[in-house]
């Protein structure tokens, strides 16, 4: 039976694989035009980060192009978007067209080369926008990645130096308001991504046992994603009988041997899965044999935080209310969170505060600063269709547990897109 279960997990199922229609393209372009009309703008300038960081930390360009990340999009109010791309993205576009795929940006609106400030200035002048009033996506804060905005300094300085008569307005907040509630087509893509993430968590559970290394577990998680038609770039992973850190395993960035798993360990991960630039997040934790009681207590508290979030996540409620509800069980138990309890995804931007407990750790006083990251977006009113990473975590002393997954704001009650990682698992 175990062999058959394994086969089901690694099968290459593509039945029902969702995609985006031209109607979805038109819906998204209408959002861009709505922003322009509301703010009396002649165009939007949309910066996009390059792929390579799952799959791009700021990818508003792909919202309008449905194409490879890393473009700068110029969207004139009365015409189709224009995409300034890295040269090889033109080859990708050409290949897609030859295969009959529904590309959103026509070839004449794609300019390949180096998508830098000078290329942007050239396009804006060519379009007669040198003196225009334009909106910009890429200047607003975008936590947890870009607290000062993602636009590169030299790119934007080149624009400002060469277009002194133009006027630019930040429109990131309005873009978030109009795009945070995902469409029906996007919701189906998220369901697919969440299902892939669930399989990745199952693979982690199956791979975790005494004697294997963190690298073995990491490999099992990551390999499961593409086999089930998803994308992932990294996994956050930690293990031990005491854990205070949260991030990728240290052997990802510092050369040394991966840790070997022992009885009594907790193994925790943050698993990322995406399809079509829409992401789900999953927070599996596995207890290996009998673990310290503080781990079990932390898991119970984290689960109570998860349930408090479910009770509060409703249309019309404020994000800050949900964050406070999820923090309440931790305060009652005398614990604290190591990383955020909740944040928005698709897009990012809303995030609860975290880091207050760092100062309580032994050795914290020798660091120059251990300040708390503040909450962003406490006043934002929730809408049906918004997606959130629920990642309640609780620490007692030097032991913490992390649980959760992706939850959608439903019309009547929250929609949980996955299950396995929402409770502490045992092997």
C-alpha cells in the first residue's frame, strides 16, 4: 500500500490544469485603466523584479503581461501595454507564439534589450509622455521584501533626470486594493498551487526520520513540486532540540555539513508553491519521536492562534483585528512569535508585527539592534477573495513550533486551501 501511495504522490497529473483566458487579461487591463482614470493619469509605469527569488519578489509586471518576470511595463491610458524586457525574453515570446499560446503582449509592443532607465526614457519620449502625469508601481513600500520600495535607484534617477517636466504619482496602495481579491480564474490557479504544496508537505513527512540529513528532507520537498506541475525556488528549513532561527538552512549560504536528524528533534519548514505567478505558502512541522514538552505546548498555542485567525478572517474586518486575534493565544500562554503570524500574499503588503521576543533571548544584548518589525496595513478592510499566509508560530524559551497554510477570505467563512501543515505532525 505504501508503494501505491508513493506512486500517487509522484504522478504527473495535468488533468484540469488551469490557465488564464483573454477575459482575465481584459479584466486586469481594465484595473490598470481604472487606476489611470481615477487619478487623471496618462500612463502607468510598472517595475518588475527579475526571476530567481521565487520567482520574482515584486512581479506586478506579470499581472499585465502574463509573461516572464523582469520587465518594465509602460501602459498608456488609451492603448495596449508595452513591455521592456531582457533580450532573451523576446525569444521566449517568439517560441510561445510559434506554439499557438495566447500571449497577451503583441510583438510590436515588446522591446528587448536591457530594461534600464535609459530604455524607459526612450520609450516614454517615443510615446509622447515626456511631459505627462503618470502613475508608478514600484515606489511604494512592499513588505516583507522592500520596505523602501523595489525600484532601483539608478533606474528611477535616470527617469527623473531626463524627464524633469513629467509628474509621477505612487499608485501601489490603490493597485493593492483593486487586485488583492482574486478572480475566479486566479482562485483555480491558487487551488492547484495549494494542492502541490500539500504534496510537498507530505513528502517532507515521509522523508523525516532519524539518520537522514536536512538536505535529504529538503531534496524530497523540492523534487515533489515540479513533478506535480508547480514551481518553487527555496524552502525555509530548521531542525533541532532547540531552535531560535527562521530562514533557509544555513548550508544554503554558508558552506558546512547539513545537520543530521535525531530522535527528539523538531523539523520545521516553510514550503512555497506557485503556478502562474500565484503563490501558496505552507508551514509544516514534524516531531521526531518524543520531543520536549515546550514543543508540544508551542504547537497547541500555535494551533489556537490559527483557529483564532479563522474565526476573525471575514469581509469587512480590519487586518489588524485578525493579527491581534492571532496574537492573543500567545500572550495568554506567555509565548511570542519568531516570524509573522499572518501576512497577505498575491500580492504581499499586509503583515503583522514580529520580533518583539528577540530581545528576550540569551545573547540578544550583544547585538547592535533587535528592533521589532512593525505591522503594515492594520486598517485595511478585508475583501472576499483575498489570500493570506497563516503561519502561527509560538516560542517558549529556545523552542518554537510553526504551523499553518494558505487561507482565502470567503464570502461567509474562510476557505482553507490545505490541511496537513496546520497541526504538528509526528513520526
